[in-house]
C-alpha cells in the first residue's frame, strides 16, 4: 500500500471512532512504515470544547471564531494498520507533539 492510502484509512478510522463527538482540522502529523509491514499514522484533530463553561471562556471563544486559535484542544491519535490489507490494528493516544 502507498503512504497516501494508509493516511486515508487512518483518517477514516479516526472519523468513524471520534466523529460523533465532533472534530475538525483533521490532518496528517506523522507517518512511518515500520518493520513487519505495519504503518503508524499519527492524525491530529481539534475536539470542540464544551460551550457550557464559565464566562471567563468568552475571550477564548471570540479568539477562536476569529481564527486566532482553535476552538478546543488539538489531540493526536496513532493509527496502526497492516500494509497488506489495511486492517486497523490499534488507535492510541499520542502526546507531546505541541
């Protein structure tokens, strides 16, 4: 499988698993075709923050709508998948990219 195919499968897996919660800014962060025919694809996305927070969040919301910062934290997931058939083996939290 080509790298672009691995990325599309990983994005689809993340969207299928986390899309109901709402996500935006889905993008490739890292990709590695490791040993034994397993791809590790890191996908980053923004999870919307809860809008039912304190009034102190007003400035953060205004900045986010202006495009100064994302609306919610950026999170990362490493999707591991088989090279031969595209089977998703795992989806794990990836920290430390910021």
